[in-house]
C-alpha cells in the first residue's frame, strides 16, 4: 500500500458508529428498576394479604374448636350422671311399690315412706323429673303403650293408668312411661 492510498483513506470520512442507538437498545433490554420494585412490592403485598387471611382463618378455627370442646365438656359434666340415675330407677320403683303395700306395722310404713321421699328428693335435686301421664293424651315420644282398652268413659288415645312411671333427666327423656291407653269401642276390629 502506498502512502497515497493511506492518505486518501484518511481524507475520506470514516463512518462513525453512533452511541445513541446502542444505549437505547441497552435501555429496552435492561428492566426498569422502578417497575421491578413496584412488581416486587405488589407481590409482597399479595403474599401478606394471603398470610393474614390464613392467620385469621386459623385463629377463628382455633376459637371454634375451643368453644366446641368447652361445650362438650359442659354437656358431659351435665349428663354424666344419667346412667347412674337410670340404674337407680328400679330401686325408686321398688320403694314406691313398698310404700303402697299394706302393712300392719305403722312405724315400718312410715320409715319406708321417709326413705322413699329422701331418695326421691335426692334424685330430683340431680335433675330427675317425673312424667305425668294419667288423664293426658297418649304421646308416643314419652309413653309406651302396654295395654289398649276399649272404653266410652275416656277420650280416644287418653292414658287411663300408669304401670311404670316415666322420667325425664334434665329435660331429656330418661325412661318412657308404661301406660294403659283408652281407644274407641270397635276401633280394634276396624283397624283404626
């Protein structure tokens, strides 16, 4: 190469690469720091809201569980003596029959009556409630019909007599009453 050609190349303007287009392509390729921080903030806010919701749900579930356990504990304490009282009912029935029996010894009858009354009062304090049946309409939820008698003397499905007294314990049926029920004459044959 000659000096002339070198000079000629030096006289010609050489294309200069522009810095503007390169810097603009770098700006679009690199993420905007404000947009990145905003996206991260939004993501953290959503996670925080989700965690708060989960915490509140867990707290409510715990409160409900605690209330349920307390309710079950109270019910258990309240009705724990149900089986014990149920086991004592035959003894109460025997005392009731003994007080109704004729005896020549008045002191013995008086003593049996006193024992029966104290026993009955003690069970009543625990929550035993007798079911009044005689003269009332028959209710299959609290009465057990042992005998059905055709009669015109009482209304249809009225309890005439009580063979065994029924009891509620703290508002719940403990034992249904065994009763004799009146029915209209001829209703047994017609199948009413």
